[in-house]
C-alpha cells in the first residue's frame, strides 16, 4: 500500500540506474577535454562515463594535463588524444551529452551524433597556450582544473530524472554563458 513517502517512481528509478555517456570536445584533445574526461569519470561515481576527443587531435596528452591530474590522484592510464571520428561511428557509445570546452571547437561543424544528445558549449581558456615560467604554466592548468571541476559538480547535481530534454539543454547552455 502506498504511503506517500516513496522516493522515486518506477521511471525515475530506471533513469537513476542509467549510465550517461558524456563527450568533451576540444580542437586538439590534449588539455581541457582530457581534464574534463578525467574529472567526470571520477566525480560521476559510475553514473557517468566520460570520453574526450578533438577535431584535430594533437596525438598526445599535454604533459601538464597529466601532471595536474596525477597531482590530484586521478587515474591517467587510459587518457589519450583522439579524433572525434571515433565517436561518430555506429559502433561508438551513444552519447547523452556533448560539451565543447574550447571556443574553436564550439564554432566547428561537428559530425552527426546519433541519439540526439544534449549539447552545450562551455568555453574555457587554453592552459596550453599560456607562455611564461613553468610556475605560470602549471598555475594555468590548475585554474582550468578548478573551473572544470566546479562546472562539472554543478552539472552532476542537476535533477536529470525530473528535467525534460529541452529544459536540460537550456540549463546547460546557460551554465556555459555564465562562465
């Protein structure tokens, strides 16, 4: 007999058990998108599987991205710079969310993504473009890590099971505009 205190409907339970696939895109896939992938995979607690890719991948992860993540005890063993073409094939995981994290990628014509994922542009300055001392460069990566972490924590606290697709799309775009 219902008590009125049930915490989730059947549909909400099914949604809460879903693993959401998230793709972070940046032109070179060597810094920002890689950092976002690592953060999401750790913070997503098994409810999210993150990937990253680039339209023109550099072919290697920036050493300071690796160092920044390792310093914070993130697993970097599977991180690699790769093309977004890997995620536009029928065999690829179907994405639920796709975020561009650099302004160049935000303006590019993207491949067709099956399944109509929610998309948003969250532009962040490129820490790899910072010139100066080693400390200045490391600081730029630390700032990028912190800003991505903050944005992803907000994202992960959205009530996905209770928000319709269009409202979610709008909220995610607005998060990128407020940055």
